[in-house]
């Protein structure tokens, strides 16, 4: 179940983008990168729209800008110079993501035990199919971003081997957002970190970033206490409590509280 910019271009480079931008194309507002989107899409995704920077488009298409995560800006993946992007934090199509500064540290890779935890609760689906709340998924909880999950670089039906490779690629987004949103002064072992990555994989980076759980950790509260009290609150989908989410949160709390000598957070760089 699945329920997530850049050095300023020169005036010469950005002017064509401002003049010729199309729906879904890049734009710039006084040096701040954005994307030309319908105002309703921009607003519903928490962005700010600016008039006059997508001049060749209909009136309701405007340059949408949004800050995201720590020092990030929403922009087209193809124009993110660092290559360090997070999904689920920006309005617009799947190729609009939160682009983080090049100086940001990537989150540590989660342990095999964490991958097993995620696999247990996502389940294996060999071909794209709706999950319990109707979202098209494949493999171990990969949310399809295109018709037929055409972005997946493996043929269907997936094997458990190719599905695991897909999961390892997908989970990097959630490793990064957990690592970015939690202060480096907060020390977590590999299981604590892994439980939070599993949670983020399930509920999305946008939800975790604004959560009381992250705020409490950053305020210096005891991690085990915070996880025990906050993770169980994330048990609803569509406003309804789902027993599967109740059970998943309980498993993540148990995993979080399992001792480990391996480091999880902060990142090693």
C-alpha cells in the first residue's frame, strides 16, 4: 500500500524557457526555477503560482514554484544538476520532483532486514495491479508512474529478483528524505532508521516531513518513546482505520526498538 533546485541559470539560458515554456515545461521566476502548471494543480500541491512567466500558454497556466525538504526546489528531474531528487513533495507530473542541493548527503542504504520488513507488508505483485486502496502497483509496492508501469526497467511478470532490484532503487528516495528531514544531531541505529524508511515508503515523504514524529525527534526527545507513540497514529487510509496498517505500524515499532550496533543516521558523509 502506498499511499513525495539548482544553480541559477544565466539570463541568456533562462530567457527562452520563460518565453517558450509550455504546460509541464521549465520556467523561472527571478532566478527561482519552477514548472508551468495549471494554477489549480500548483495550489493543491502547496506551490505558489506566478503570472507572466509562461506567456504562450492559456491564462490558467502559470509558473509554479515550491520549496521542499531541506534547501530543495521543485523542478523538472531533467534540470536538477545534483541528480539528488525526492518524490512525493511537488505538484505536477511524475517528472517534477524535489531537487536537493549537490552538497546534500544521501541517506545510508537500509539493511537487508529493513528490505524484508518492507517486502512483508507490501507483498509481491508480478504484474501491475490495484492495491487495497486502488493505486496501481507492481513488485514490492512500486507505485506506477505511467500507464502500464512503463517506467519499470524490467519485463513483466517480475521475478522476486527483479522486484527486489526495483525496491532497492525505489527505497533510495525514502532513505534520502528521512535523512534530510532528521537533524544530524539525532543518532539512530540501523533498525530505528530502517523502520522510519519503511514508514516513509508507505505514507510518502511529504507526510513524514510534516509529521510530529520527525518534529519530536528533532527536538531531542527519546527515539524509542517517540516511535512508540507516533508510528501507531499512521493507521488510516481514506480516513478509515485499516487493520493492515495497524499491524504494519506495530511491526515497525517492534523493529525500531530492536537493538542494533550498526549506525543508521546521520549519513556517513
